C-alpha cells in the first residue's frame, strides 16, 4: 500500500509579505506586490520593476548576527520560511528520529548575489580579497544544507535545480522519499533571490520581462492579450511534507493531501516551450494518473502562467488537451500576476496557495486580466476570487530547458 503524504506546515517570505495569513488575504483581494526597484539604481535597465522581497523581511530571531554575513539572500529567505513552516506544523524535530527526516530545497540559480559581489571584489582588489565564505554562500545546496543543520535532519539533504521547475521537482523527490519509506517527514520547497543587477540585465537582454515600468502593479498580466513578459520576483516557499500516520499520531493539522506528481521534458528548445504544450500536457496527465483521479474531478489549476506570449498559449493548449470539455469548467488562475515569477521558488509558493485554496474552498484570481486573448480562452478567474467547491487541484511549473512538473493536491479525507 502506498504511504499517504500530507502537508502539515507552510511558511513563506515573498513580495506580498512574510506571514501566510496576511499574504493569503492579499492574494484573495487581488493585491499586487510588484513595485519599482529600489535595491539598486535600475535607470539603465529596460525593466525597472520587480516583485522585490517585502520590506518587513528580517532574519532577526532566526539567524545570529555574525552568521548573517556568511549567508546569501537565497539561503536567508529559505531559513526564515523554513522556521515559519516548522512553527506552523508544530513538529518538534528534537523528538524525531533525525535519520527519518529530510531537507530538499529547489533553487534556479543559488547564491548569484554572492557571485556578483565577489567578482566585483576580485576585479577591484585581486584574489586575496575574495571572501573565504564565497563558495559556501553561493552553492545551490546551501539552503538545503543549512536547513538540515538547523533542525538536525540527517536523512536526505540536497538541492534540485531545474530553472522554474526547481521547487516542484524538489517536492516531487520528497514525495518519492516518503512513499518509499525512507523518511517520515521533510522540509521542502524552493527559494530564489534574483532581483539583482546581473540577473535582471541578463533577462533584459533576452527581452523576456515586462517593460511596463510606468505601471508596476499592472505589469504582470498572465493570459491577457496585452501581456509583454514576466515580472521577476524573489522569496521562498517552504512546506512540511509528512507521512499521514506519522502526522495523525502527533495530532498535526492537515492542509491538504499530496496525491501525485508528473514530470516530462519538451525536448524542443532551451527557453521556448513546445508550441502545442505537449510536454506540459504529459506532465499533467502523468500527475493525474499518479494521483488516481480523473480529469473531470479537478476543480482548480494553479497555472504556471508567467505572462509571456508563447508560454501562456502553450499552457492553454495543454490544459485543453488534458481536460477536454472539462477545461472550460475548471477555475484556472496565475498567482504570479500578484507575486511576480519567483523562478525556482515559484512552484513551492504556488503549492502553498493551492493548499490554501483547498482549505478555504476559494479560488485566487488572476489579476490584470482586462483584455481577452482569443488564444487564451479558458476561465482564468479574472480579477476577483471565487468561492466554489475545491477538492482537487493541479499546480503547474515549467522551466527553461523544457522541464515540466505538475503536482496534484486533494482535500484530506480520513
């Protein structure tokens, strides 16, 4: 018998705030977290807007003062979100068998700010001025490793990096580990810190991001006819995944059940999606098969929905292929319209929103959907949250490299 997996804790830090309850209220109210960049002078950039981490973000109470100097932002985000998820779950890892606990965290690029800073230091002052903490700060597995150290998790601990599918793939590996009986509980999700000059310059060079600089709040507009690219976001989403009987034994609250996942590759282009959405469709189909539910049972899809021209069309075609006539009966939304695109952290943050949609039986909206695109003609829950039965949810994440990942959540029934 397959071991059942549930979500018992959630934590996040994002452009909309650092507390799940207030962020969820903002999501349902259709509030945008996209603002003009103030971390550096963006005047020379084509894109000068982003979903920067919320102003109230702080490591106080979670990271000691000196240790702050030794961590990149990407790890700080993950540590704070992990503490919040563990606190929310009520689990006491000191009472657990540490060899049965894991830490698997996805990130698209890791500590890129550290690399940017240390390269500048090297060019200015030479190799002797490069920090000895450079490598520990920038390696992609630093978030997972630090979380395992903090909570003494001695089971599997590693990073997954597959661009915008990173956290989804990481959570899928946690599903595998629990299902196979290797562990009972794990901290998983994703983190990203890319609102920095080199990352923004690189994406600007690709002409991949929105240039709606005079109207930040309306710049991320998935599925809208006048979308002009994605908006960079940053932060972390961390969840506690737990084997059901283990969770029940300690009386844990349960947000949702993790029913299945699917993964595929477009094998088409390093940055462009397969035009017909075949790879995305395969990931969703495999996820539904793994979850053992029919397409007609799905109530809500948290779409990848990045606000790029090709991506939104490909995902729409994929949804039609998988769900057929039922595609028009599902509520679909892209919460990236409010948070921006957190790259490797997006899947985890969006799985949190998916679990909250199930818990509260309400669908978050896609904001800024003002003008219908005839090629994106499904129900994207425009601008206003919708109350409806929400027992089964599919969360999609697709990344550069043609990486596709879908996860199915279900309302928990004992």
